[in-house]
C-alpha cells in the first residue's frame, strides 16, 4: 500500500467519523495525519513500525 492509498483511507475515516458525530478534535487529527502521510518523501511501508511513531503529525 502506498502513501496515497493510506492517506486516502485516513481521510475517508475522518469524514465518516465526522458524519457519525465523533469528537471534532479526533476527526481533525485523522485529517492532519492524512495530509502528512501524503506529503512524506518516503513510503510508510518502507519504514520500521517504530520509526512511524516518530513522524510528527502521525505517531
């Protein structure tokens, strides 16, 4: 799965959460994560799981 696909899933999740009345802070965080994933210079799938937590706006 590439970054664009992952970002799309996070974005969709944020929209669905918003439609279902989830906490707006939480939905915004998913949208921010989608944006940050889309802009990453490396693919998330190429990183070690521990390294993902260190990425600002994602981990």
